[in-house]
């Protein structure tokens, strides 16, 4: 979720992050952003401070009453007092503008990797990502507490992806994990796409970056 009142900048960040495999939603003021942030389970929030009406600090103070997802303050303000207050009311990072989109994406990935590893340590065998929960010991997947049927090879591939957030995998890597046989005339790349994308179970969580024969698959928690 990107909370930014400069629409051109917000659209730029959204376009770049979507091209990097992230799902993004925009809010241009804190009043409209707060119910969206409280109602949905966002993996990450990028928050401007100089918003019309309620400012970013007020938004963050209210958000922290109910939600604990990572929040990065992204602002033109750079006074030490703003940094100290922002981190004190619950921000996980404080970044000053201008911030190139590629740097923003790298920071978001770094935060999400740390969050994913912390959740795995805290929850033992349970890995949570968005509305999904994957039980690594029980070998089952749920979405909003509803079970989703997985074959053994689908589970093995999904387990490998969620256990290594941010790491790119080649189709050959995931083929080795799945321990399955290729169909006639099927490449490892086709196998991975068939197993993970044909039912569109995880399409919005997986970024397939293809450049002729050089293909990587990345799980972006």
C-alpha cells in the first residue's frame, strides 16, 4: 500500500513496483488509506508524512493500535526530530526523498525478507503470506482458513519458494525440488509454469522474468 498525495510520484512507484512483481494499491490521503490498511492484511506500507488533512504521523499512530505490518516513511522531511518521532510511533524505516524506484524496491525486499524470516522463527512450521498459511510440518495450505488441495510436488515447490523469499530460482532449480517427470517435449520451465500457474493459485505471488532462455522465478512474499 502506497500512501502518497503526489499522484504522479505515486503512479511512478506503483508502475515500477508492479513491474518488479509486487501488487500495489494507492491512497492519496490518510483518511482514505486508514480503513484500507486496517481492513486488509498488507505486507508493506510506504507512507508520506505531508498529507492533506491527517498527516502521516497521525495515520501511523492510529494504524499501530490494530496492525503491525512493516511501514516505511518516505518523505521530503529530514529533520532529526521527524526521524526520531516517526520511528518512535512505529515506523520501521525512514527514507528521505528523492528516492529512486529501484532503491525503494530494494528496501522493500530487504524488509520483507527479514519479516518473513522472523515470522518463520516465531511460528515454527507456519509460514504466512497475505491470506495464505503454509504448514511446513503438516504439509497443507490454507487461504483465509479454507484448505487448498496441493499435490506433493506442488507443496515441495511452494515450500522452497516461501522458505527463500527474494531469492531467484531457475526452472531447473524448481524441477530438482519437485522430483517429477517432464511430459513429452516439456522443458523444466514449462513444468514449473504448469504446476504453479495453470490453476492460477499463486499467480499474484510469483514473478516470472523471462529473457529467451534466461528465466528466473522469484517469490515476493
